[in-house]
């Protein structure tokens, strides 16, 4: 696992940043969703920016939600 920074702009217009350990950019966004999804400023239609060391990825939050839901449906 590696330390990642996940950034999004919330419905409040402010930048929100979470520092977490994750194996991938999608995994980092999935953890950010878990942490932020119940907060009033949360917006699932944004693109998260995931940074690790000198690398950066733009990850659509909606795509992570869809992949996570499909994976969970496959377990049933």
C-alpha cells in the first residue's frame, strides 16, 4: 500500500483532501467515498484527483461507484 491524496471539489465549492493508504487510484477513491459520502457537501458527479509521489490520476467518482456496485452485486 502507498500513501495517496484524494482531492475533490464539494457542493460547497471547497477543495476537500483525504490522505489514505491504497493500492490503486480506484481504491483510493473508493475509500474517499466511504469517508465522505454521508457529508452534506458530497458530490458523486465530480472527478477526483488522486496523487501519489509525482504521479496524478483523474478518476470519475461515478465510475468507481458503478464498479463497486457491480462487484458487490456479483457476490450475491
